[in-house]
């Protein structure tokens, strides 16, 4: 294998690792949303997904590693063709966007529910404190 081929393989391995990490974060964000755990860990995982999404969108909805793969000799510029099934690689954005929307709705519900509960509890505490002063 020549040097460019080895570099291309390294780019594809890196892309697969990054993809797996980002998708693991996405799964955790969904899981924590369903379990009503909108906490710091979910926030960190959501930040990873958000940064990846912003990079993807900022690059014209193309993976930035596509140009690198093409420069290294891949005729399609694909970084997903070896390590992900073709149908999955082709449909990642169509799969990812609804998952992000679901995650946002779940966590919005959780945070809103917590704020409502805190407001109700706070009002109850304030009423009790007022009664104690009398």
C-alpha cells in the first residue's frame, strides 16, 4: 500500500471513530431525554452533537473529510464507504435530523417540567413562609 492509500485509510478510520463517538452521544442524549435526565452529561453529549452538526452545516452539508479523502485519491471523496453500509452513509442526514428534533423536544419537556415544578414548589414555600410570619 502506498503512502496516500495509508493516509486515506487513516482518514476513514478517524471518520468512523468520530462518527461512532458522535452517534453514541446522540443515543445518550435520546436515552437521557426519555429517562428525564436533562443533566450536565446530557448537555455535554448534546454539545458534541451540536458542534458536529454546525461543522457539517457550515461546510455546505458535506463532511469536511470528503475533500481530504478526494485529495488522497478516493474518486468519490467518500469517507464512509469502507466502514459504514452504503445505505447508512447515504442517509445519515435524513436519519440524524429527526433524532435531533426528538432529543430537543424531550429535553425541552424535561427542563420545562422542572421549572414548572420548581415554580409550584417555590410558591408553596413562599406561602408557608408568609403564614409562619403572621
